[in-house]
C-alpha cells in the first residue's frame, strides 16, 4: 500500500488505483485530441496534427496531457497559473488567447481554456492549443520575417469567447473579420474539444467522487515528484555549461549566442541562461514560457516513460533567463520564430550541457530547426482563383546516441507533428509536391550514424507569396563522443540558394526546394 500526503487529506491508493487514475485523466486528453482533429477543417490541424490538449487543477497546475506538441504543453504548464488567477470563472465560460506575453507562444497558436465545475465548485480546467495558418498577418501563413509583434497578426489578449454559456458576439465578429480565418471551422473544433473534455472529466469525477478525485490529483503530483527526484538524483552533482549560436534573425543580426549553465544538486536543478543574447530585432525572441518548455522537455526525456505529465514531475527545476534577453523577451518584441526555432535550440543547449554529466544517455544534436514553410496568396486575380494560406514544418535527422543510429526524416524534440501528406497539400492548395525523399548521407558519421534529413520540392501552380523561417543553415547539428556533425540545411528556388529566413514572391511554374539538416553522429 502506498500512502501519499496531500494538503487536502491523507489518502491511500494502491499502485493499481493510482495507475488507473493517471490513465483515465490522460484518456480525457486523448479524446479531446480526437475530437479536435476530426472536427477541424485545416490540413494544419487535421493532417499535420499541430495541436495539444491538457488538464489542469483549480490552481492551474498541470496534471495530465496527451502526447501532443512539447512546445505547446510545456509553455501552457509554465504559464497557466498566472492565466487562471487573473479571471473570475463561471460555469459555461470559455477563454481564448494567443498573446505570447500572457500565456501564449506565438500568435498562430490559439489557446482555448474552459473551467470545470462540479456541485458549483471549480475543480479543474480543460485546455487545448492549435496552430492556425492564418491569424491575420499580411503575410500568407502568418509566419512573417517580422520586427514587431503587431506585424505577426491579430493579438488576442485573454478574453471570454463564451461567457456563462453565451457566445461573445463582438469578439467573434472581430475574428470573423480576419480574411480567411475559419471561425466556424477550426475555432468551433477547439470549442468542441473542450466541451468533450469537460463532459468526460465530469463523468470521471462523478464516478470517483469529488472527495476522492481531488486528493487523487495530489497523489499524482506526489508520485511524479518522487519519480523525478530519483531520475534527477542519477545525474552527478555539478555545474555544466554549454553554448551554441542561432544563424541569424533575418533582419540583420547574425551569430546570435545562446548560453546555459545547469547546476545539479541532488534532485534540485537550476537552469540559468545568463550570457544569452539580448532580444533581437527579428522574431527569434520568445517569452520565458517557451524557453521553459524546452527545458521541461529535455529533462522529461531523462525520466522513465511512466512518469506522469504533471507539475509535480517538474517542481524540482528552476529556470532563470535575464529579462529582455532572447529567452525572456519584453513586448512588443516579435516572437513568431522564437516558438519554433529558438525553442528547438534551447533543447540542443540543455542536452549539450547534460552530455557532460551523463554522456551515455544524451544523443547528438538533432536537426535543430522546424524548417518553417509558409505560403499563400491574399490577392485574388485572374491568375489566382481564391485566397489561401498554408503553413507546415518539415522533419529532419535525429541525432545518434550510444546505442543506436538516429532516425531519418522524422520530427524531433519540440515539434511532434506529422509531415503533411503530399496528397493533402495538392488537394487543398495550388501546389504540386514534385519531390519528397530522404536526403541521403546528410546524417553525421560515427560509430552510430546521425539520421538523414529530407528533400521536399514545391511546384507552384499559381503566383504565391512564400516565407521561410529556417535554422541550422550555417551552424551544423553537432556530433558527440567523436561523431561528426550532420549536414546543414539548404533552401533553393529554381536551384538558386536562398537565405535561411526570407520572404519572396513566386510565379506559376517556379520550384522551391527545402533540404533539411541531418542529425549529428555519435562515437568514433
């Protein structure tokens, strides 16, 4: 019999009872994800699966999530307590936000949060976050090479989309006014996912009884902290530092330094990003919640598979980044690429430091970029049949490690999406996928070889605007233990090299080729 102390009461749960409770709350998140995927209209959500679902207690502390997008979930876990503390919640409410400085990540990621009341008592929150290819930026795909937050789209400060069961028609009208934003489609799917989560969670609480369920959440967090303490205590005490560089921000800043110092003391961890670049003019900046997501993910990878996704599992980790730095930017700094590119390099940074402590458990660097490709056309003309927006990230090579080669052409670390099927792209948009192949030989050499990147070629059937936000075009994914670096990525238009970050107009018949980086090799 396991006994867990909580602030609510002392309860006794057998290991089987605890495991069942964890599985049941995680199942609620998974069902929310199924509803969101099947009810949405955009390929970005229904095909690429760029969304996440999670459950939080009445204080806004994470206690369950599905295996969705790490950058979504980690940042929600970090910021949720501040969000829920600022609102007077009523049954039937549904709050929406995308403000990066008030709990969001970047503007295309829209979060919908609903309270769960049982017997007129606030007991939990259900939340989902989904990426919208159009959030009102002038640039198709809403991932511009921007300098200010207001260039990136429509800012939604935490606002009630539904208040006590009544739709906020004013807010809905503002959202509907964004050309191409499907409020009745993907927004409705997000609302449906929350209603499903609320319904299933109420059923679970009713079956368990509120007097049992709430202490059960404390038991989950106690259990998570015990597992995390044991895992973190396996890392030798000491101070471990690592530095890396981002290629550029697309508007003038190059060789942008990132620095971390990790201090391990027993099961307590301090992660300090002092020495990292001040925030830059471009959009590689990110709020602290996004940097925290990268840290949480990296340490979660060192914990057993059965570790519950709850705040207790990460409560031994403290994070510091100087205010006004790249990883703790001040508004109105642009952040579109911070969520996708900088977050990936935060993982490389933390893993690079931890490789000094536990080298046999840390892989070489994976591709270190999400290879963001945004495209579309907002100007209908005789040559453009309809307005459209599309956005996707591309997979690359995983880093090799002490026991295996790296995976090839798969998403890694902070992105856990799929590559959009070529059939879906061609069905929805005036684009033909001319080539979709492994980039053979792009993984780093070593006793274990880094995974290969991929090659994806887009032939445009109509004129379009294209934005690329990509990294690891200059600084290669590093190898470990004598393994060599993976190849850097390349972007080409009709065979001519393009910068890593750029915006361009293309004509019908032109071909964009993106070659993604390979992973680093491991061992001599």
